[in-house]
């Protein structure tokens, strides 16, 4: 393996060619990532515009806060107060609930 590396390093034209290939590869990868980011930003902008213009025609449903409060109270029973890892991972659920 070292012999191959020595051969490559001994030819300056080969080093320049491989450097150019590496730069083109990096440029192509960054170009693709930039295209993906730009398309994502455009789609997010279109979605925000859609929500802004059509929020009167299609309003979000009202949330019953009593149900949310009840769900919060039910979830609080399962969250340990001390957040100790040994009590948090108590798989047999032998912990006393409040």
C-alpha cells in the first residue's frame, strides 16, 4: 500500500489530477445539498403562504382544554419525581404512584 502512495506522490501531474477530481466531487456534493436546502425553503414558504391565505376557509379545530388537562394529570402519574435513572427505568412498574 505504501508503494502505491509513493508512486502517486512522485508524479505531480497525477496529484493535480486527483486534487481536481476531489474538488469536483466536493463541489458536486455541496451543490446537491444547496439545491435540497433551497427546495426545502421554497416548499416551506409555499406551505406558510397556503396556511396564511386559506386559514379563514379552513380554520383549525378548537381544542378542549379539559381533555388536555386530564391527559396532563394522567401523564404526571407515570413521570418519576426524582428522575433517577434506576427508578425511571423501572420496567416492572413497581413504583408507587402518587
